[in-house]
C-alpha cells in the first residue's frame, strides 16, 4: 500500500508545470546578456515589435547569417546583416556576450566566426532597439551617448530612419552603404553609396572604383541634384555640417509608417515605402533614372539636359572640345572656352535650375551674401563659378569653384535646381547677360564706337563681294539647280517635306540641320565605310532592310541599316525611326549617329554593337555558353530599364511594338540596347492604348489583343518583354514546341512546368551552374506575369523593374498565358521575310527577325 502514487497524476503535474513555464520560455525578448545568448531557434524582437534579429539561411549553399528584419511585415525584408562576409556554413550557431564583454558569433564547433573586438568590459548587454539599432552597452547605462557599439554605425545595404551617412569627426568613423553581391548573397557587392565630406559635401554612388552617380551638394533644402527631395507629409531630411560631424539622415513624421533607402545589387538607389493596404513595398524614388544622372555624362563644362536633344550642350562662351564626337552625340570630352579669361573685365553667365558642379575642392564661406560672393569670385583669378551654399530665403553663404566644372546638369523650371554663375570672357557675354562685369563708362563707350565702326565696314565689304560673286556665278548655279541637286540637299528636302523635321522658315541647309539635330551622311561616305555594302560586312537582315558593319575615315566603327528599295512600308518606318530615336537618350537604347537619304537610298547609322543581336548568341549552340546566368539576368534588367524609359521616363510615351531578341543588341560588355524603332508609336500624356487595322510585328512576341484585334498599349510591349524573359532563361525560341505531343509552345511549356512546381527545369544548361535559384524562379514568375492573356492582369514596366530589383517583394501568382495553344491555332511558320494575313479584318504583317 506504500506505492499508491498515480503515475498519470504525476505526468499531469509535470505537464502542467511545463505549460506554466512555456510563456516564459517562448516570450519575446530584446536583449542578449552574458547568461542569455541567442540560439538559432530564437529571435530578438524590439520592444514595440517593429524589428527582429535572428538567424536565417540564404543561397543554395546553406549559408547562415545573423541579421535584422522587419518583424510585422509579412515579406521578409532584411535591413542589416552582421556576418555578411563571414557566413556560417551548413548550420547556424550562437550569438552571445563573450568573456571580454563583446558580441561574438560562434559556429557549431564553438569557433568564433564574427565578433566586435571593440572594448574589454564586464556587465555588458546587447539590445535591439525600436529604431532597428542593435547596440552594445553596459547593463546599467542606457544613455545613447555611452553606447560601446551600434549597428547604425555600420550599415550594410539599407539606410533606416535615424541612421546617418557621413563622418563622425570625433571618432573619425565614416558610415556608408554597400550593396549585396546578389539577391541571395548579402556579402559585400560592387556598389556603395558614400558621402564625400571634402569641400561642399555630396553623395556618390560607386561601382568599385568608378563613380556612377552624384547627388550634388546639400543646399539647405535638399541635395541639388535630387530635386525630388521636396518636403512631404511623410519624410523629413536632415544634413548636419559642424565641428563634430558631417552627416545626412532622414526621418518619418508618422512613426507607424515604414521607409528605407536601399542600394541594390544592380547599382540602383531605391527609396521604398510600405503600403499597408496593399501589403507591399512601393518605390518612392530611385536613381540613377536617366542619362543625365550618369556621372560626367557631358564632360567638363558640358551641361546635360534631358529636356533637349541631344542631351549635352555647351554654355555660352564654350564649344565642344571634340567636335567630331560631339557631332555624333558623344559629349564625354566636354567643352572648352572659346575666349580665355583675362581677369580684368570678365563677367558671369547666370544659369538657372542647375545641379551644382562637383564640389570636392571648392572654397566655402558661410557668412557671405550672394552679392559678396560674386565680387569675391570676380577678384579671384582662379575662380571659375560661384553660387549660394543655402538657397533658403534670399540665399546665404558662398561657394566658389576653381578650375574645370564637372557633371553639370540643368532641370526644367518646374523640376528644381538652383542658380549658378559661371565666369566667362567679356566678349562672350550677350546683352542682358548677368555680369559683375565692372568697367568705366569711358571704356564702354569706346568699345561701342569701335564695334559699330568695324561692323559697318565689314557689312559693306561683304555686300560688295556678294554682289560681284552673284553676278559671275548666277547662271552656272541656276543650271546646276535644274540639272543636278547635291545628295546632301536632297536628303534635307526629303526629311523636311516628309515631316521628319518641322519648319515654318524658308528651307536652308543650316535651319534643317538645326531642327533635325541629327548628322546627315553622304551616300558615298557610307559606301566607302561598308566596302560598297559588301556581304562580308553584313550583320543581319530585318523586315525592312539589311544591317552592315562599317568604319568611318576617323576609325569609328558603325552599323548601317540600309532600307530595302522594294519595301512599301519602309519609308514610313524610316521616318518614324528618325523622329523617335534621334530624341531618345538612355544607356539601354541603341544610339542613332546619323542618317542618309539620296533619291531611293535611305540609311540609318547607329553605334556599332560588338556582340551584335541577342538572338545571334542566345539561340546559337556554339555561342550560348557566353551568356552565363549573371549576364542573362543583367540583360533582362537592362531591357526592363530601357522599356521603362520608353513607357514612362522619356519625354514621350512610346510603344515599341516589335520587341524581340533580334532587336536587342549587345555591346562589348554584353550590355543590352533596344533597337529598331521603325514601328514604334508615340502616345500622348494621358493616352494609354490605341487601335490599328495594320498590325506589324513578329508572331511569338505579339500580345493576343494586338494580333487579333489590333489593340496595342504599354501592356502589349510588356507581353513581348515577358516572352523575351522566358527565352533568355530557357535559351529557346517561343515559336518552337517543347513537349512530347508537340502541342505547346514555350509559353505553354513554361506554364505547365511552373504549375507542376518544376520551374527550375526551364533554365538553359548553357547558363552554367553558378546561378541563383531564387533569381531564376523570380525571373520565370515575372515572365509569366507579363505574358498573361488579359492585358489588365499584366504588370507595368515600373512594377517589373521593382520586382526584378527587390528580393523581398511578394509576387502574385500568374494566370494563364496568351498564345500557348496547339500549333494549328496560332503558330505560323514563314520562310519569307514578310507576309500578310487578315484576322478579324485586321491586316497582320509578320516580320521575321534578322
């Protein structure tokens, strides 16, 4: 009778004891102590529940990291990684306070893989704060001024509200952002965003050792090259420049909102804000976003302006340094003065709405007015320009540049910018130009008298010479005009009369060139450049002509598109291409160098692309291995950026209508450039779609609504882009069939594998093994979203760029794609370069890619 205890009762007592302790064991905590480390199955959560710190795996090699992410956001958004360059392999470890009081990360063998090595102290704790800052402090001292270490001092790829970029002058600590290597690899990548604190501080985006983008200096309200930094109801911006620090930071007016600044692995700065209603991150701002954001795009003393064409221009008193290259729209050599400064009567050219030049070596004086600044610059023979340090109110402070002015940009009046005053010679100042040009009334009067006298004399002499010359040559000139007109004049007349250029003035060679803003080449020059259009120089053939490789006399390689003489549609496409591409400037669009029109010959001259078209490599069994996955992904992203520029960021809204692999050209670095704008259409600012009864394009790339009903929009280009993405991933053409029953084209094949969870089987083996499964899967999903049958279901290109550049954005599941039916329903084989069909009273012109 002694052993009367109930075993089940004991078990229940034990279970109830464990359950009573469970809330304590699993309760969220925000602090690591010497006796309470952080293990792989635990996380730190900030007191307000905004941020979480813990272990997470990334990549296919089972690497483990310790990092901070948003706790309440369903999409995993990592904002800081401790051991980004020292991952744990195969299994997570333990994060603890070491014997010396520092934070240390141990692997499963208790070896240290990452530690602070900051101080030697006792009674320290590591705490995750509500701001997302992970700090090491003494247990009895929570004063921020006494933190021993904090993660905010060592950003990875993300800047959070309250984090600072720049230099702490007291500790000599410099804070900057560095991109991840890939979306699934947080190790230090190629791109960094740093505040240059020398001179007039400004931020630079670096690609390793090369500068790619510059923010312009802080002008009291914003960085002068970021006009979008205007006061909002959401964000505040702060710039501190004093004896203790030079830093930039931002804050949120509403603490319930989330915003972050990111430098992504592709080298794009992106500001995201969280949309709670959509449960998604939204791009609030990004850079670089256009050609003029590229560092030194127009060289020294050159001004970049996306509202003009070409985008590069020289200021008054300056001329292109390399006239030939400038004429061919390469402004990188910049401009030079036409008249040297004499430091006696030089004046100043007032430029409005400017991004200030690079400012590392400027002279600053915070106490001067703008008038005093101008006077100081006039007296200083080394000063080449001046402006205000702070544009608030009437302006305060003086900044003076010496030497060359670099990376100038001008904005439209509504966009922003500020005043800049550039010193020029007196002879180059027009009447009314702003000047602190000081000379006596007597000298001014003398100059006027001499000028008038010389001018009248030159005019009379010119009239006499002109009269004599006209008298002797008039008959012969009239005869030449009747019997033979020069090729150059014929070219000008064709373009003027056909509406490629518009003029209300009487025709002249000068006005036509000015309005076209495009060099005109002689046909004889093109014959010489291409070896009389030799077959050995043939690069490819499209629906409207042949493309040849050529070389100009000065050694520049070019690509010459010769319009087919028997192409009935060719003239319209030719004019359309000249209209459009002559005014478009983007790194992912092919650059038009000039044109040639002589009677029945019509040619377009482009920059030469060393690797030709994408299809010549992608679908070539011997060459496709040149496109590893990283290159394929870069090509996808580049095409997306170029198409976004056409749809949204250029001065027009342009629908390409013939996006395909043969119209994507690759330069020597395999950077993609969209080409062939012969069938593109311009939309008005509020126009979203249009209809046509003449459908032109290439089957396999045309969207259903365009091919069947003649309806096209930005979404029809998105469809073509989606086909391109799937072709780049798979290395297969959409016009083929890829299952045993020969019933499905590439879209149907991809859709079937995606639904079966076998999406990775689509990747081209030629892409190699060093690919990110996450990137590949994401690209396939983006491609399938773009080729959905209903246009309204497809994303815009801005959303596509966002999805490709953000690993944390959840993507919707794609719906059934268009045109993935059996072969007989839609697919058409054609051995000819062009053929016409009629569908629903819509004429369809099918063009084979060259």
